[in-house]
C-alpha cells in the first residue's frame, strides 16, 4: 500500500472526520479496540494541550464490514470552537477543528472538481493544475448514422478517462441541479472562480451549464440523443491536450442510431434545468424545455433502443437494458415543470400497480426511478394523493433501513456488506441523498445526522483512516486513476475528486491480487487500481449534494 495508507495504520486507533465538526453537530469518533484497552477518552486542545472533555467509550461492536472490534467516542457535547485531538489510552488521533461552517471549503473544492474535468476549454484551477483547450475537433462516427466533423460543445471528462457519456452525465447533472433546488442557500453565493464568474448566472449554475450545453449538442434534429462522445479506444495516461484521437459521436450502429436511456436522461435533466435557469436566463431555460419535450416524445416512441459498444469501440459502455426508469424520470420532471397531463399520465401508468409493493432505493446511473418518484412527491403541484403517499411511505421505510445500518456499523456508514462494489463511496453518497430527501418529506434531525455519517466516513472515519477526497483532510489519498493527475508532473493529484472507494469484488489486475479481507479494507491507493481508485463525475455529484446539505 502507498504512503497514505501506511500512515493511516500508524495513526490508527482513532478515526473521525478530518474536516472537523460544527459546534452544534453530532461528533463521534470510532476507536479500534485492538489498539486501545482503556474505556476512557479525552479531548485535548492542540494549542494548550489541556483536557477540554472527558468521556467513556460506548459499547463494543464487532463490525462485520471491517472485521474490527470498535467502540464510539461521543463528544457531541463539546461545542467550543478550537482545534483538538482525541486521546485514548496513549493513542492520539489526528488534529481536527470544531468550527462554524467546517465543510464550506470542501463544498467549493468538490464543485471546482467539475471545472477541472471540463472538456473543450482551457482550465486553470491554480497551483499548476491546468491544461490548454482539449478535444476541440470531433466527428460523427459511422455508427451515429451521420458523417462529417462536429465542433466541440463542452461537457465534462467523465472520469479517469476523457470520454463523455450522456447516461452518466444525466444522473450527475440531475443530482447537481437537485442540490440547487433543495439547498439554494448553500449554493447561490458559492464562488467557484471559473471563467464565467461575474456573469449573469450564479457560478454553480454556470459550471453545470458547461455540461448541459454538451448534452444538448448530442440531440439530433428528431429529438433522439446519441449515447456518447469518445475516441474509439482509451488514450494513454497523457494530458487532455495531448490526446489526438478523434472524439467521435457514437451511436448504436443501426436505425434509429440514438438510444432510449440517453434520450430520456436528457429529457429529464433539461426539464429540471428549465426550472433552475428560468430566473436567470429565460431564453436558455426555454431551449432546455424544448429539448426536454422533444427528447421525451422520441423516447416514448422508441422505448427499447438499448446501447452496447459497436465492434470497433472499447470505451465505457454505460449499457442499460432497462430504460423504463429513465422514461419515468423524464415524465415526472416534465410534469413537475409544466403540469401537463400527458407527462403525469405516463408516470402514473408506469408506477407499480396499487396493492403492489413500491420499493425505493438509492439512485445510480442505471437506476433513476428514485429521482422520478421523488420529483413527483416533492413537486408543489397537487398530483395524485395516493401515489404521493406510497412514495413517501416507501422512502421513509428505506431511510429507516439505512439508519439502522448506520447504528450497527462500527464506522457509522449506511452501507450493507453487499454495497462494497465499484464506486461504493458513491453508493454511500447516494444513500445520503435518499436520507436527505426523506428528511424533506418528514423532517428528522436523526436522518440528517445519519446522512452526514457517510460524509464523516468518506473523509476519515473509516478503518483505513483515509480521506477519499483529493487534497481534503490531513490524510487524503494521493494516487487516483485520473489521467491529468498522473501526467501533469505534479506530485499531488488534482483537488476535489472522490475515489471510488472499497470494492470487495475486485475488477482490475491490482485489486484482484490483493489479499481478501473484510470489505471496508478492500481498497488501495494505487493509480492502476481503477476498480477501487478511479474518480468519476457521478461520484462527485452526490458528494456535492451531501456537502450542499451540510452547508445549508
Ligand atoms: Zn477534453
């Protein structure tokens, strides 16, 4: 394992949020009992080295996710701002602050992570993290049904690679716009220092628009949307401006060339955008709404056009056999935006029948049904009372399961043992999203705190003692599977990017050679381990959502 993890083992014993806590927030550290035998803990001021709080560790937990015997040090009652260390039986934890707005800088950094992913323009995050304009020239691939060149229209590089994929853009952009609608107080004045800063849009919406413009550019005249724009295969670990492979608009290879999931995702996101951008740029909002309507009509007329990579293409597939949930999402968002009955009718007729159990889980790129249900229930429009009640009930039931898991987990996260998959940190982020939506339906401080437990887990309260966000916390990971971080000649990675996190299933050569341990340990800070340590826009998006809630 690389340096950061070795350090983590050395400091071990005490694990907490490395960004600290707000004075009024819950504050719980996990203590690994193999490293400590006494049950008393102290919180000491770093500047004075005096004891400001004493307590006893909680009950012993045999934590299945880590295999550790753990106990909780709860110091929520300490509300005085300052910088502290936790001490148990001679072990000293890392310093952490108790401060007003402890997650403000993290929110800005995670959102600026999207700016760093921009394609088609020069990027400069400061500190040497920059590149000139990239991937300006594109072309229609033969599989798209069209030919000839296409000019670049923006978008974010998807992940560690330089591809752009509509389906993954859909959930990412949708999640970010949802954060805007639910937590405007945290985002309206967020300063991102991007080229558009000072313009008519708030910085947050300006950054999101960069990707919306690209999504719009992949919509054909008939309303359908091509699946992705990538080279035919991945380039090496080089800077984006050095990638000279043609950036192709890629289709299904046969009529109608566009795909249902991509088209319905665009329809859903553009319907949200019409609401968000209306107050600032009515013309753009109208463009988004028109694109949403056209996309919806196309998707409903072509409900089953799935995508798999054509033979000559080996970039990400984002193939999804089921596009019903994408159409459900587009229908619900269009109804929320317009109130028109055709959209509501399509949504309601696709819901499980009355009497059938409605199950709601956290969303991900291939399952956007939760977003459909939640936008319907959160809409100010009256809607169908019984459908709304079923959605509310199913969401609160799912939130209850997550809260119970968090109580049982030694490190407080909401992950089931089976959730330690590729991108498990985003599963945790999306489970927080579920809890935060549930909190909108039935305000509950405990649900908000459980949602924050996943933030604590991601930035330090885990068995590795690592912060899984680059350049955040005292012990951040350092070697993401991310081409610019590898190729820029700077030791530290690009800031504000979330690692995929522990993955018990493996999926790359490095991961597959690791010794099998309980799932939370199945992570390595190695650039080659893409199944554990890649970054991706659909992982950063729920992180931004969670941080927006934490700052609201
Ligand atoms: Zn690019």
